[in-house]
C-alpha cells in the first residue's frame, strides 16, 4: 500500500445540482470535450465529435466493450410487499451477488418473485452487511434478464429509466460481459466517429471489464489508501494484447477510453507489455501512484470524493485535475454518466 499525501476531503469540490446531467446530449458525440495537456496544464474547449482531431497516426484507443445488463429487478415478497433487487455481479447464470433497498428485511431462505416475469423464483441464499447472494431457479441469461429486469441508472440520475436509456446507456460497440453500470466514457462514440478515428490513422482495441455497482461505492475513509476496492472480472484477448503491444512498440500512444479500460491496462501491464488473459482486479489508482500503461485518457467528469476522480488525479496530477474541474464548473460543463468528457493528453 502506497501512502498518499492526499485525504478524502482533498477530492471534494462544489458542484451545482443543475450541472448533474439527467439526460444524455441529443446526439452521442454532441457532448462537450475538455482537452487537458498534462505537461503544461493548458486546456482547449471542443466538442466530442472533434476528438479525432487530437489523435496522431499510430495511436491506439482501448475501449471497454462490456454490455450493460438489465440488473434492476422489482420483486414481490411471498410475505407481501415489493422490493427492488439490483444484481451487482454474476457468479454463474443462476447465482448472483446483489443489493436491495430492503437489505435488512431480506433473510436467507426468502423467495422473491420478479414482477415482470412471475415464472421465476429468486431465493436469498446469504446476506451479509452490504450484499446478498441470490439463487435463481432459472438461468438468468441476457435474454431472460431483458424480460425480467430494467437498466439500472446511477443513483444521481433522479428519474426512472426509459426507452431512451435502453439505447443511450449502452455503448455502440458493447458486446461482451455482464456490467451492472456502463463504461460511460464510451457512451460518446458513434459509428461515424469511430470511422473518422480510423481514417485519421489511429486504431482501436477492445478489452472487457464487468463494471460492478461498486463503481458508485462511496469512499468512507479519511486516508484514501485504506479504501478497499471490490474485485471485478476482466478479459484481454490475445488479439487485443497484440494490438496494444504493437502500437506501444511503434511509438503510438495508448489511449484508454474510460477509467475501466485504464484499470484493465494497468492490471495487465508488466512494465513493458500487456498480457492477455482473464482474471480479477481490485486495482485502486490514486495519487501519487504513477500510471504506466497508458499515455492518454478519455473520461467523463466524476463525482466528488470518488475513486474514479482519484484515478483521474493519479493520471493527470492532482493539481491539474482539480484546477480543470473548477474550470469545468465555471464553464458549466455537464457532469457524471450522461455528462461531458475530458481528453487528458
């Protein structure tokens, strides 16, 4: 554990409520883009549709292609009443970790019946302080979950999910994994923008991190290095590892699209290359830990006191990132999952 000179309170900042985006921009790449130069601290205001203009031939953008599942399930209790279950992690098709809005009232052995799919029975197998283990009598495949649950929006989006979120809280390249939350930096990319990126001489690679609901877990310790991250599954294919290592070997920049992609890169980096494979990571990146696996980072504007803000500070430098956030507030950038983005170069 590396000691940090920064405490939890150092990652606080004032954010007006009206800057917390409740809906996405009308078009994915219409979001604003705050381009921050790490070495100089200078910044440029742009649109995300212009992101390709800041790329060089030979650059490689690394995306997290995890697919958001329908993790929010309203259930009837056999004893009466309705509870909300949020699947946070897949153990296998029939066994899941979950949280609930009625954690203290749900006891091991209790049977829950999904309101939207009453043919299924969910059994509370275990309960500890902050999570449940749920057994299903039916395999909760992607197809079954789409009929049983809903997309779970982050807690700071204060509205019910709608048909809009079915499309927009999912990246255009999502295809693998079991994410409870979206890798939100990727939400800004369109097929047209990806084509412009490739036409600019840059390339793309895809890794997978099953983003768990712990991405919204608050940090409760004063000394940030004492915070424990939940473990999440990742996969780096041989093809992705080859693309990353080849681009780095040719002198191209490795550009992580999102904090989840960066955590996979850093978890699989040996100091020279990224290794293919599948595993678990609970890596926590915070200043002054150096980030060695990527040269640039595309990321959204994050919540105060969050591990993802600490990651951005580890990447860009604490002073630079907090100054950029204050500027973004003054310029009325939109924050969090459906908000605007930064390109740290």
